[in-house]
C-alpha cells in the first residue's frame, strides 16, 4: 500500500491562541516499505500518525492512500498504540479476535489466520490465558497480532515498545520486524529511540522540534535484509546513530 503525505499542516486552538503542531510535511511511502519517524518529544509525531490513520483532519494538505485521498478511518489501516490496550478480563484469543468481531468479519478463514499467527509467533499455547498471565513482550506480540487480524495493508505503530524494558524491547522489536516483513506490510513506526529506528526501518525521517518539519531522511539500504539485532552489530550502525543524534540535538 503506498502512502503520500502532501503538504500536511496541523494547528490546534488553545486558550493562548493557535498552536502549530505540524508544519508542511510531505512524504512518499512505497508499497512494502518500512519507514520510521523520529523527533523530539511533543514535536507532532502522534499528530502526524493520527492524520495518516484518518482519525484527525489536517488543517491544510492531504493524505493519499493507494491513489485516493482519505477522509476518515480506513479498514486497510491498522493502528498499534503505545500501550498494548489488551482487555485484562478477556482471554488472549478473545483479545486478538476483537477487531474482527467489531468489524463483523469473524469468518472461518480469518479466525484460522489468527490462530496461525498466534502459533507461528509463539503464542499458540497461550490462547486461553489472560493478558495478566503473559510477559510484557508476549502482550506486545498479541497487540500486534490483534492489529494484523483484520489484515490491514498499512501498519501505524506509535512508540509501541516504550513501555518495555531494554532487553524485552530488543527481542520484541526483532520479532515484530520479522512479522511485518514476512506478512509484507507497509509500516510507519513513530519513536523517539534512534537505535530502534535504525534497526527496524528502510528509511528514517527526522523531524525538527515543534512545529515539526522534515529535517532529513536517511536511507538505510546498507542494512537491507539484516535483522534488527544484526544491524545493531554492524560497524556502520554507530555512524547513522551519531548523524541522527546530532540532528535531533540541533533542534532542541
Ligand atoms: P509527539 O507525539 O511528537 O510527542 P504530539 O503529536 O502528541 O507530539 O503533540 C504535538 C503538539 O500538539 C504538542 O505540543 C501537543 O501539546 C499539541 N497537541 C496534540 N494534540 C492536541 C489537541 N488535541 N489539542 C491541542 N493541542 C494538542
Ligand atoms: Mg506521541
């Protein structure tokens, strides 16, 4: 699924006047591409993501998905929020099939697909457990499988790993990277973690401080085909890290 962000701006009204959160962002994302967006806290990353999701309207500009301008939420777009937001009283199975239930798409085929995803990603034996009985990393994988259950073409991930400790984050980001690539999804990951962005994506978009503009875009062709953990051990990893870190430091 291709996404085109064209001259998107967003201003919010506040008692003190207008707050400009996003200032003129244009970006093309190719089908199957994994993009990450990094920027200082409060610069407008979540705002941009919710505009792409069709949950928020831009003040100017537009978002075009597969050639059509969007005017609201789209069933082809899956949103994975910061917290896993699993319901503690529902079993894992009831949680991961919730989206299908809401969309009225609980067909035999879809349910089998979800069962297969759970098995493939190490959760097959936990379907009858509740979220409280699982580790943070497993819950995060469940949240991703719930997002994948409705078979969206585009995945929007808003700081999905920030609630996890460092070790868990490394292994979960490795798992999630593999899942997204194997399922051939287009993805946009928002994060403030530079290492995470370099280890997972095809390109890193660096935003300035608020109001956010695109500061630079780094292509990571050098790492294509490598897993997040292999990238972190690559001799060039550090130089990308330093370049992006320097740019973010300037925008403080
Ligand atoms: P980030 O995700 O990069 O941390 P956000 O997109 O959440 O940043 O917010 C960008 C700016 O817009 C912040 O200054 C925030 O206070 C402001 N903002 C976000 N949502 C709203 C809203 N609904 N109303 C008013 N201001 C908002
Ligand atoms: Mg945010």
